C-alpha cells in the first residue's frame, strides 16, 4: 500500500493535521497505537492564539458549547504572579476551559466527517526512507504489515518513535530536582469562598487563589474546579529537593494528601471523588525541556511534542502543537499536489522552531521563579513592580498567548502587518466578512481587496486556482491596509496601504509566487 501522508499519533496535534490535509485535498492515513482515545485526564484547556485559530476553522462552538467570538481572560498569571488584564486596550490572552479528552473527541469527529482514515491499535515499529518514500513497519491486531508513504509525520509525543527511528537528536535539559503530584479531590464547600472560589484554611490563616500557582515555603500548591458548580477539584503540588518516590510504586490518594500537607504546612480535609471517572492520580519527577535538532529529515517531519517538550506551566502545550499543525498542513499539501515553490516545506521549521524556543525559555523561567529561595523571592518582588505597568502586563500576556509572533517573511514584505496574525475583521469590515470567514474555515488562502478598484485582483489572476480573491469594504478605512493576503494558517503573507493600482514597493505577484507557486 502507498499513501501520500501518514501521521503517527492520534492526539490533538495529529488529528488537527489530518483535518488540515483533508481540507487541502490530501487523503492522509492516521495511525495510533492505542485501541481507543485515551480518557486519562491531561491538559485542562486551551490557552493562547490557538483559541482564535480554532474559531477560524469553525471548531470553537463545538468545543466551547456556545457561539463565538472568543473572549479574552480578565486575569491570568505568570509563575503565580497575578496578571490583571482588564485595563489592556487589546487584551491578547484567550482561553477555553475544556479537557484534552474533549478536544480529541471534537477533532476526531471532524476528521471522520472529512473522510480521514484512522487506524487505532496500529503501532509503528520501524521505518526506512529512500529518495521517493518512507517504508513503515506497523504492528496491528491482525499482524505486522508494511506500507509506503510519500511523507511521514511524527505526532507521537515526547518519546516519539518516529523521531528516534529517523535519527533526529533531541537536545535539551532535564530538571529532576522536584516532584509534582496531581489528582482529583473533593474539597469541602465550607472552605471555599462562594464568590471568589478562594480556599481558606482558618487554622493557618491562609487564603489561596484558585487557578493559580500559590508559592509557599514548602513548595507550590494549585487547585482548580473542574466544572462550574462541581465539587471535584484538580489539586496539585510541586516540591523541590524531596526524596524521590519509587517510580514503580503507583500514586495513591494518601500520597497526594501528604504532599499537600507538606506544602501547605497544614492539613487540607479533602477526600477522593465518588463520581464516575476517570479520575487523575499522577506523580511526575522532574521535567524535560528539549527541542529537536531539526523538524524535518528528508521525508520525515515532526509535530507537537515529538518536536519539543517543556513544562506545562501556563498551559502552552496545545497552543504550540496545534499551531504547528496549522502551519504544516497547507505547506505539506502543496508539496503533495506539486505546486509548492522551492523551500516552502522548509519554512515549517524556520517559522515554528523559534516559537518553540521562546516557549521553552518562558516555561523554564516560570519554573525557576517558583522555587522558595530568598534570591528568587527578591526577583519576584521586582517582577511584581514591573507588572504594575500596563505595558509590561501586555507584553507578558502576549508572550504567554503566543500573540507576539511575527514570522520573518523576507525582504519582499515591508508592511507592519506582514507576518502577523490577521486582524479581527469583524470589527472593521462592513461587507465581505462572511465570504472571508467561509474560505478561511476550509483552509483556503484569501486575498482581501479593499481598494475599490480592480488592480489587486488583476495582479492575482494567475493564482485564482489556489487563492480566493474577495472584495470587501472597510468602515472608514479603519484597517491599516487596503489589501492583504491571508495564508491558510491565519497569518498575513503580504499587505499594502496603497489604493491606486498595484503596490509599487513590493510586488504582489512576487509574494504569491513565493508562497503559492508559479502562476497558471
């Protein structure tokens, strides 16, 4: 059997990539070693630009259970330091509190609706690539078989078999000086403020914020209500320099309770949940911060945790991995269809690897700032002063959200919007937004023309088989551009503020050829 693209790993990143390829006219094959979707509690929500990206694809309503647009968060935190975002004129930090299992369910349903073939219980055991394809050895319930695929994408997590088999190095650091414990627990209502949700421990005089990393002399304590009105909370601790637990010993609720007591310096009268599960009980020792040497080795590519692993503090994992999928999907499809310009597929790494390095930087910084040393306390006091300034809060929020990304598109683009996420057009465009939204939902590149003349559309004549041209109208020229080109991943490849004729400084035709190949 020969396929165009095979994806190994059926988590959120692999599923979204499969959807993106299918929207672009490619039929991927998705393999996952698990026989069914995992219901083990993992990530508790989506944070950052990815919320708006999924809204762009029409998936927000299914995940949120309500219609959009997504609203930004009024509060967040950086290493437990509070971020009040209510006074920011353009709050960049969006979030969606939905468990990873639900994200996977929605993405799998979407993938199946699009016609993606998903084979569960099929595990990659070996691969070999030549100049034309990659040969895979797959272990399945019916027995071992081989298949050939033009491209292979590893979305199989931090211990990626694809990465190891392809011989891609995974350098970085391992911090094994701390242990984290997490589990679901029932906290008595009498200890919770009904308005703020804060946890009050009268004997110790402590009042702890929910959804926050509460830094204490004994470590870090966090708790969060799983669902509004639910009695079940996610409780977690971080402890440094403790005697490491036996990795072969299963985590128990008594161990979680003891860890909470050590960190708080007081007993928290919590109990195991009695509702149906699955319920979390997890112990982790240390954290890896690593990034693959390359995201591509010939016809093998890496996606999500297979390409980078880091601390989960701040919730950046799905924001990073799902945007990897959005960036890679249309470029890989162009390669399959044969119209990709030279080097297009290599821009997947050149654009996404710097973003990953930035996430590794800020998550390592957050973990370091949680330690209980006196010098760290001094640094936190200084940061607290700096975060009193709205500009610093806005910059920190953009860092956490990943909204400070501007892809380097080279010398052919000089407009300040080029390389950035498209503006919120709903507040600027009076005519044409439904047509733009429809084309972006199916992952089509869109050239938006606000000039009220035909010059821009005429310049794109040779690419209308790959790029949709939509004439729109703006409210009193409130957008800082008269025309712009939106890539399928939601980032602008080009923009101009000229209204009379084709742009003079930067050729639209040159940019179209750079991203979408030779004109027909």
